[in-house]
C-alpha cells in the first residue's frame, strides 16, 4: 500500500473515490517531459475532448513501479481502442537525469516530467487539500474534458486501482453523468468520528459490504452494512483504506486514525 507521508488527525469526512472533487476546475499547466515534448493540459488534451490521467510520485516510492507498469499496459489497451485518454507521470522531487535512469531500470515509457520540466507548478495545486487529502506518493489525479477532477482513486490492490482509474475515465468521458438508478444505488457517507468509522447508507439500500484494510494491505474488518447509520469501532492506528460494495458498485477511500 502507499507510503504515507502526511497524516490527518481529527474528524474528517471522506467522499467516495468516484465522486468528482467539489472544487474549482483543474488549473491549466504547461510541462516539458524528459524527452523534450511539451504538454499543455487544456490546449493539447482537454480542449480536444480527452481525459488526462496524472500519476504523481518520486523515484523509490513504494508500489510506483508496480502501478505504473500496469498503467502502461492499460494505456496501450486504451490507445488500441481509440479511447481519448492520455497519461503523464510527474515527480516534484526528481531531476530529468534521475527519471531517465528510472526509465532504463523500470521500463516505464509513459511521458515523465521532472523538476526541470515544470512538475512543481503542475503538481502544487493538488497538494493543498483543495481537491482532496494528500496521503503520500504515488497518487493519481484524473481530469475530464471539462476540467472536472477525480482525486486519487485508489484500491487495496494494484488491479483494483487500475479498475478505479478505468471507471473514473468512463465517468468523465460520459460528461460526469450517471443514470438515476445508478446514482441512487449507493452514495455512502463515510466519516471518521471519536466512536469509530461511521458509514451512512442511503434509504433505498438495504445492505452493503464494508472491508477495512491497513495501509500494509492487511484486511482487519469485514462486515455487512445496513440501511442508515452504521458505526464500526475502529482500533487500527495509522492510515486505512475502506471499501464499500453495494448493488454492483464499489467505492474506496482512505482515512487516518
């Protein structure tokens, strides 16, 4: 799981990972990758109706190679299927020389942007809490054609993370719209309180399943969710990942205790 560099203490409300960030639209940026290619977020991608998937990391970040290797395979499939999605990997800690060595060692060929290419300015808006809580690298930011941001969709496995990215892309390419039945199927409220993790299921959902994973990937809670308010005593310290499943939909998020 993620290497956690920032911990948030107190009572925090967590939105499901497929909900678009309730903040301003993604700010524009221009970066230059380690091969010298310029990338303008709006001009080159969003204005052309594309979704942009950005991976933020530093060389040596846990799971970065594993996730980006799978993302590279996924990107090739999307390209072959003519899906309008593009990928950028950025590090605000590594130079072009370090990233070039990373490419030779990892085999990652997705566009990479380092400090000389403008990564700091491009990444900074997503580190302030305006779009979501930053828990550490690697993290994902997905931007739709209208500038809508989905912040750090994350699963408890690499495969689930890729699946959440795929669902996020589909959501954004559809204009961020879902049909009423799907929207009402599950919109859980997940809040960390002094009593534990509080999950409130909508009135039309009779049950669901909640799994809680420690940041090291260990499952420490699995149980049913009923309609209305559910309180799960929380005894694990550190950062955890929650997974809520109901009516064929799957949502995850992260919290610190």
